[in-house]
């Protein structure tokens, strides 16, 4: 339990850090200083300057806001949609179940990256269109997990007892199924951060010059031999945040399993 509280505290600190990033950043992340192009870390530019002389530390702080905000926005959208659809399929069954599952099968038939490229090609390049494209295909995972959990729980005697006492489908979903789904959401945050950073790296996410960790990696890849610090810091930030949320999800899962 103590370990879980520590992880929750670190996660909250990270979220708050991304919120107050504009007030903590010592420089404008878009300010260009040609005298600091590819500058190594020093006492003034703690993490050095990028290929346009912009302060990497400031861009990392502002990039945390873009990276975490888009990840949480996406996980919220696709999990809510997936849980609702999965709950309808599981509790109602019949034609509703068949229709929702067949729609999911149809969407999963497309490779994720191809589906995203097609949708972004129709809607236009941008992080929100990428979020829409990924949410359209990833909600299926949550719907299937929710459906399976609902079907499993409905066969238990305590669910029959809860129904006889007047518990609604919504109450059963929140009381007995949501804890497992919350763990799944926590475990998927890291995957989503990597996916969004990857699409930004490919030019389908946050567009330059806006700071975002995947975008920073994309811009600095041609300088990996001459100025490796340009890639090290955003790559390290992605790595640490993904490990944090994965560890948080696994710790939460172990705690619930132990109970």
C-alpha cells in the first residue's frame, strides 16, 4: 500500500508539473537563439540548446503538458466509449452484442498505423485528428474486455443476490467490474504515450514548432551524432513516464489481486 501511495504521489506531481510548466520554464520554448544552436548543457542552458537554439529544458516542460494532456484525453475518450459499448453488449446480449462485436471485428481488421494514416489523411494532419483515429480503433479493446468481465460476473451468485436486492446494471458495473478496468486503463497509459510520441515522430501528431516529446525526437534525429543530447532528454522523459505508469498499473493490479 505504501508503494502505491508513493506512485500516486509521483504521478500527481508529474501531472501538476505539466500544468504549471509555463510558469516554471525559464525561457520561451519557441524563442530562437542562433548563438545557442546545438549548444551542450551548461550553467545557463541546463540541458543545452536544440538545432534552432531553443532551450531544451523549457521545451521538455512544455512538452510534458502536450504529451500527458493528449494521452489522458485519448485514454478517457476511448475507455469511456469502449466500456459503455462493452457493457451494453454484455448486459443486453442478443442483437446488440452481435452488432457491437461485429463492428469491432471490422475495425480490428485494419492495421492500426494504416487506419490512422487513412483517417488523418481525410481529416488533416494534427494531434486531435490522430487521437480521433486511434480512439476509433482502440475502443474495441475496452469493449471486449468489459464484455468478457460482464459475462463472467453475471454467472456469480453474489451478482444474482445483488440483482435481487435491486442493484442496477450500472451499479454492478461500477462495483464489481470498474476496478479491473481502472487497472487496465493505468497499464495502457504508457502504451498510448509511446503511440502518440511515435505518430508525432512520423509527423502525424503535434506539429512543429510546438514542443512535444515525440516531435522533439523527430526534429533531433539527424543530429544524433553531432548533438546526441537533443534526443537523449526527450527519449529519457518518455521512458521514465512510461515506466512510471506501467509500474503504477502493475502495483494496483497486484493489490487488487491480493484482496
